[in-house]
C-alpha cells in the first residue's frame, strides 16, 4: 500500500470539513464519515472483550487500514515486497494509535513479514537520492526536500517523484503554515488553511483542530468552535487529547456552550474540568460579594483544598468567606494557606480577616511581617493599623508598635492613618503631637474631613479661637459638624465624632507610648518659639522711665482692649499675637509705630515681624525687622526666627541641601532646638547621608531618649539592610 492510498482515505474522512464553507461560515460541522472500506477491520481481529468503538472512531481507525490492491503473489522463495511508507510515517509522527493499527494490518496481510527495527527512516528504495529526500522530509527539512526534488527533476526529466512524497510534503507544509498563522493570531488565515487542507483535521492532528476551533472563537463564531471540539470528543479516543480539548473549550467558550461538551464525558474523565468550573464560580463570587457560589461548588473546592498541599484553593476560599462576611472561616483558610507557603496573598487575606474580627493587634503584628511584600500588603496593614489606633479609649500599645505605625503611615503619606495617629494622641492627652498629625494628614489630603475636624477640636481645646474660626471658614459648607462647633446652642461637651462614632471630649488618659511626630511635616505657618516677653507701656510716662513686665496669662475674655495711644496699640498687638491673631496684631503694631515714641516704634516693629512670621510671611517679617532700630539681642532673636522659617520652607520644598546651609547660618545666632536637630537628621537621611543622620539621631537619643530619634535610627537600619540585599 502506498502513502497516497492512506492520504486519499484520510481526505475522504475529512472532506466534509469543506461543509464549513471556504472560511468556515457555511454548513454545520459534519457528522463522522461512514467508512468506505470494511475488509481491514476483519483482518485486524479486534479484542472481543473491548467495547466496540463508535462509528466515527471506527472510521478513523479504518483509515489507516485500507489494504493495497491485491497483486500477483510472490514467486516461491521470493520475498514479498511490503509498502512500509505509511507505517514509517506514523512512527515518525509519534501517532501510536494509527501506527499500531497499520502494524496489525500489515501483519495480517503478510504473516511472514517482520517490522524493521528502524522505523524513523524511510523505507529503502534502492534509490539513494530518493532515500536522501525521504530523510530530509523525516527531519522536517521540507524546503530542502523540495529543492532536492526540483534538482533531480531538472537533472533527470524522466524521473517521476512519488505521489505519496508530494502529498505528505503538502500536508506537512500546510500544517506548518497553520501553526504559524495561529501563533501570529491570523485567525482568518488559520480557517482558510484548514478549509483547503482537510487532511490536517483528523484525530491524527488534534492540535490543528484545536487551533481551528480557537480561530472560530476569535472571529465571532463560537458555535463553529464548539463543533470542532465536539468533533474531537466524538471521534478521538486519546485520553490526554480529550481532556486537553475540554481545557481549550473552557478557555474559549461560554459556560452555556460547555454543557453539551461535558455531556460527552466518558468515565468521569472531565472531573478536573468540573473542578475548574467550580473554581471559576467561587472566584467570581470572591471578587463580587453580590454573587454566591452553590453549596455543591463550595464543598467541591473545600474537598480539593483539604486533599491538596498547595495554598491556592485555601486562598480562594479565604477571600470568598471574607467577602461574604464569614471572617472566622476566612481566617482558618488563610492560616492554612500560610502554613502551605501561601506567601503575600495569604498574608494579605489573613490580615484583613483578622481585622474584620476586630483582632487588630494580632492583625498588625502579622501585617508588619509582610510590609515589603507589595502594595496590597501595605494597604491591608495600614487599614488594620488605623483601626487599631482609632479604638476608644486609646489602647495601650508598645512604643515599637506606635513607631512602626507612624513610620509606615509617613512613608505612604496615608491621610486616614495620619488622622488616626492624631486621634490616638488626642485621646491619650498628647495635644501637641495630635495637632501635628492632624496638620500633616491635611497636607497629604486637603479634603480629608476627619483630620480637619480633629484639628478644629485641638484649636478649641487650646482656646485658639483664630485657628478654630479659620478651619470653620474653610469647611463651613462641607462639614456640618465643623460648622456647628461655634454654635451657642450646641450641646456640651462636644462630641469627638471621628468617622461615625461619637466620643466624649474628655477621655480617661490611658498610659500610652509617646506619639512620634511625622518625619515629613505639614508646611509651617507659625513660628516655633514664643515671642519675647510681652511688655506693658504707659503713655503718660516718659520713654526713659518706661517699665516693662511680662504678661504671663492670656486675657480670659479674648478682648485685648481698645486704647488709641502708641503704648496701648503696642500692648494690644502683643495681646493679639498671644491669641494667635497675627493679622490683627500686625495692624495694631502698625498703629503703635505711627503714634508711639521711638522705643515704642522699635518694639512695634519687632512685634510686627513676629506677627508676619506667624502668618508665614517671612519676607515681610524680614522687612519689618530691618526697619527698626532693635537692640542686638532682639535682632539676633528675630534673625534666628527668620532663618528658622527659611529652613522650614526649604525642608518642605525638599531642598535638603539648602535647608542644611540655612541651619549652618542660623547656628551663628542660636543653638538648635530638638525639633531642628531632628529635621537636620531627616535632611541627611533624605540626601542619603546615613552616617551623618545616624550621628544626629544617636546624639538626640542619648540626650533625652527621644522616640523620634529612635524612629530615625530604625529607618536608617531598615533602608541600609534593604540596600545590602
């Protein structure tokens, strides 16, 4: 039998593929062809214990069993010639099923024949050049084989190339073109090649059927794709190829189209596919809480999770139960996943589920171990850490925990976390850090109302009416509770409504760790030092006899008098400055400069400089200071404050080199406060000068045990360790 005979039979089995139309848009996928030849089936003596295959499968087997036309019997003693071309081809293709069918047929026809030991090479023909061409074909060198055929035909016009060789070359090259077109996602080309080469689309080449099916799905013909997959399941028996076909269908077809294909299952071969469908449903419901998985699907995935040692199914179940408000089950599954090295995703889920159970400290401890695993883990940590410190009354936490939370909140510029640290400080009686954290949270997010409300309450508690009114003016139309703070009919004490839960203004002060201030502060708009002691003047006393005494207390009534003389205006300016009303204070100092004597005018110029500094107008403050004939001590003090403001502006603008230069200049006028030393350390840190930063932080920590200095040392240690690895 010649290969041409085999290919003709194969073509007969696949010819109905043309029913799809030239580009697959014609008739439906054909039923399996009825076999044309029955003789070889009887010759192969099938095992009676095996069930008879379906007609379509039987036809596919018979295609490889078409006997050669009977010829003259071999003369006695003469070895009969056996055409082994098809057998060798199936062996070279690794097509075990068809190879075995052809082998059985040849043994039935030629009982004395013995199969050759080397079936990967073409049958010897007595023609060395033809054998070389067959070898090129077997090696997949189709172009070289074509060139050799052309060369031989040119050299010997009488030579006839074997038809089976040409047919196999055509088929192999078409298969290559189909694969290339599929890899390039040229779907119409894939369909065209499959239509024009029906011999490719058989169980001997299921990969080609898969690629054609994918092409149909990608060109908007999913029904044709389903027909192609159904053809494989109806006609082909290889278990791996049948499961692979369902996996391909699962990736390309809708669930409604999968039903008829699943119905073609044999002996539970598609149980893995049904598992994957259940995973899909559970996964969708884990992402969308409005969806639910069926009890059978959950039981199926739970059984798989318990039977396996991998973390994937426990993670899937953990997120499903977390999103469907069963945090206890979610924690159990996430812990199982963590025990199986589930990594960052399992840790993220466990932190969130523990938070949902209000086990915030346990969640914070676990989340801290996975902070560097990715953005999702940091977000989960920040959520539970914020909930931890937002509890009421303020929980008792170790200093290391507070510093870790503050450091992470600062790095991520997380406004809810900054505000929560403000509330934690406020509720534990630490008003100064509370104010700083509220200001910083607002600098990160100007529209975060809880931080604005907290800052307003800080101003109210400090009796800073000017600051309170400024916040109310900004938020009056956006926050009813802020607008209501100065309502005389509002009930007292005011409620500290952070998010939705009310808190009394005065809480029992818990023994909590000191709250570190943020490494990145909000922009400074007030001076950091108290102005020089406030002086009282009497307009009736000569300038040389003026006595000065500091005013220790602020006016209880909020009134600073209304005198018109220079000394009265000066006194009113200092009073307003103490009340943190710098704009009004500047006007009073202007009046004092205009109507007072030289000494009053000089002190008023100094007061105006302080007022402008409180307003954040460093340039105007410098001009006011320059216009006065100030004593050296006062001028030195003002110069120190002006340089401090320049430093704060440079630091906030991230001009760390300029900030350090300004600090050096300021050192000529005053020593550095703890606050400025800390910022010097962070300036070094932000410039990557970690050794210099460490020296500053270590000096501060040795001097007063500053937790902020310890935060700086911890940050240096963390970043240097990361850089090392």
